C-alpha cells in the first residue's frame, strides 16, 4: 500500500510504467524489453488505477492502446516529473 492508501503497482506494472520515464511525453511501450506485447491486463490495471492514460490511437492497429504515464503513475513508481 502507498501512503495515500491506494494499491501499489505490481512488479510487472512498475517495469512497464518505469519505461515511460525516459520517453517523450511519458509514452508507454506496446512491447516489453524482449519484444513481447505488454499484457492487456497490465495496461488495463494501470489505466484503472490512474497510473496511465490513453494517449493516441494507432490507425494501423486500432486494437492497440497507446498510453502515457500520468503524474500519479510517476509517484507510484517513485519517479520525478
């Protein structure tokens, strides 16, 4: 649990969210470090917690959800703005 009483990200969620710290606009990747698609449940859980937000639509792959890290997500993983 975090100080605010909310659920903390799981290790997998933290890894995904942390990758947004180094990307322009906090863009979160669609694929992990090994080239596998990030599990939809990881993305959905982070969206539901407010740690990520939908950002852009991918016209080539409309079923892919392109997200970015929120300030809440940065705080949840101990990152800075």
